[in-house]
C-alpha cells in the first residue's frame, strides 16, 4: 500500500511540477506555439493565454492531489 501511495504521489508531484514549468514558460515566451508556423489565433494571444490557464489549472489540481496523498501517507504511516 505504501509503495503504491509513493508511486502515485511521485506521479502527481511530477505532473504538477511539469505543468507548472510549462505554464510559466508559456507566459514568458508565448510565441513558442507559433514556432511551426501554425497561428490559429492570428497573433491575438488568446490561444497562448488559454494554454497558460489550462496548464495552471492542471498544476493546481495535480499539486492538490499530491498534497492530499502526502498527508494521507503521513497519517497512515504513524
């Protein structure tokens, strides 16, 4: 049970960290989406902020899940 909780926590924490880094990167360098030449929002910036919002929500959700798993493991390991 503890091994599963540890693996699950690591996955949640990794997803939170990864999406957090991508959200910050996208807010600092929003033009990375248009590197391929594809510009779905015709330079309005809407898509970039939508991506930042989705990544931010994913980071918050994964971080919350990781925190809950960490606290659950701490309570049950005593």
